[in-house]
C-alpha cells in the first residue's frame, strides 16, 4: 500500500468529510496523480486494517461474470428473473376463477406488464456506472422508475403488434411467454453490460 496515498485519504476523510466514495476518490485524485484503481485498492486496504470506516464497506468488483452474479450488485437481476418466472408460472397454473389466490395473479401480472419489461430494457440500454464514477450512475432512481414505466408501456403494445403477425396471435399464453423471454433477454444483456462497465471503470 502506498503510504502517501493512505495519508492523503485519511486526511481528506478528516478534513473534507466526503459524502460518498466517488467524492473521496475525486478529492484524492486532485491531490495525487494516480489512477482510480490504485486509490480504490488503497481504500480497501485501509478499511480492512481498520484505519478508516466507511458507511458501506467497499468490495472489489469480480473480474468474472459468474462471480459478479453472486454479489449484491447483481441482486436486481435475480429479483427481476424471479418475478418474471413467478408471474409466468402463476398465469399458467392458477385458473381465473380461484379466489382469493387470483389476486396474486393480478398483482404480479401488473408488475410483469407495467414494470419488468421497461426496467430490464433500461438496464440493458443504460447500465449503471461504477461507484467510483463522478456521477454515481447514468440516472438517478426517480428517472429510472419513470423511464422503466414509459418503456414498458411502449414495449408491451409492440410485442402484441408483432404477435399479431405470427401464427400464435395475441393470446394470453403467447403474450406471457413473449414478455418473459423479453425480460430474460434484456435483463441478461443488462447485467453483462453492467459488469463490463464497472470492471472497465475500476481499471482506469
């Protein structure tokens, strides 16, 4: 560990009291000419030695996608896929005349149609940046929520339009499977791009 870098990090924490890791890294870069990766690694070592304490402990980004899928960073991916699978199974397994279980179908179906397609597409198109980035991400949470709902409202009719020109037509089964495959595809692309973006930024 670079002792000079460690001293600067500790000094910045005491004097400037940065609100997040990205701000701390930017302040450190302004004082010493080293890469973000070196500063990040130094912060991890200081944290592991108990010399600094961060509200949210730093963890290095795994270089392999399979390892990244096991981290908390990819929790959104598994929740998205889980909700999509649960909704698809409920649509096929629960008849429309079984009460009150049918309400679970209504609730999950609403999330499945109005949220998941747009959310997964947003993740695929605009993956979050690494935590060391100045902006902390492409969009804030409010923007992502609004964009996810807007894209869902645009994507679902498009899926229906495409199905109308296929032998399967616009039926419950065909629409459900099409949306499930869309969510699965976009979410998988999203988590891959997110991993690539974060590992690339940390290497800078």
